[in-house]
């Protein structure tokens, strides 16, 4: 970009005029004033179209990607030297933030120079396209929806607490029932042990045969007869 030292207003003839050089022709020529700037290093004229080509207009968003890369490279170089670049980086970010999205910032200096219809278009873009700002009504509805959801969650939490209390009561009952069952099982184990001992004793007892039973019956009858005879015996 050149540093203009002076501005000269020259008169250029429109290209769509006739090439006739008569006196009438010169009266009909359209004289267009053209702003020209001269560079300090040379005398070649630079028209304003070339001079202001890089200046962003109100409808031309600034493209800062390349500049941001250069800034990142510069900050990286400063980091290598061991100098803390945090204050410088913070100031640069604040400055660059003003130009990242001109159409979504109504306070941007470019915004003041545009027409009313363009401002209306930009406002519409900010709400519907960019999403830079939301209407208060939408935010209020969103907050109300969140409150309703929170109330629903609180009700569910309370219901879950009641269910948990009921489960704790059932757990206590089951625990007591298990203790009672354990006592019954212990008693049954004792009964089983006693019956096993009795069964062992019975198993070790001799078993009488049929002959033995008849012999015992004969002896029992003889013993009874002798007892009767003794009962009638007269002692001397």
C-alpha cells in the first residue's frame, strides 16, 4: 500500500464518446473528475480504485485469516525468546475481535455508513443466520422450558426416593426372615444328628430269628407254669 503524498484531481474523458475532434464534439464530451494519488517513491499515478482496493467496505467482511496466521507466527517467535507475550496477545485478540464479524455487530464503525435497507438486512442476518443474538422472548421461553424440565426431574427424584425407602423396608423384612429361617435350619440339623445316632444304635442291636422267638415263647410259658406251682406250694 502506498503512502500518498498528494492528491490531484484530473479530468478524464469518457471512453464511450465519439472520436470526432470538431468544436461541437468537444462541447458534447463528458468530463469525469478522477482522483489520483502519487507515490512518494515514484511518480506513477495510482487511481483511487487501486489505492483503496484493500480497504474493507460496509458490505465487504474483513478477511483476517491470513493476518491471524502472521500474528500467530510472530507470537510463536516471541515465545522462543522467552518473553511473556500474554499481555500483547490479549490486546491483539481484543482488537481483532472488533473486525471478525462486522455484519453481526451493529456498533461496528462500518455499520454507521451503510443505508437503512442494508442495516435491516444485517439485523435479519444477525438474528436468523449468524445467531449472534437471540430475542428475549426466545430466551424466556427456553428458561421456562428448563424450569419445567427441572420440576419434572424433581418430581421423579422424589418418587425414586419413596421407592428406595420402600425397598429398604422390604430388605429389612427379608433380613429378619432369613435370620428366622437360619434358626429353623439349625434346629433341623440337630434333629437329624440325633436321629442318625439312634439309627446307629438300632443298627448295632442283634436281630432275633423266628426259631429264637419260639424258644423264648416256650421258656416264657414254662416260667409262668412254675410260678403258678410255687404259688400253691405249702411251706413246711
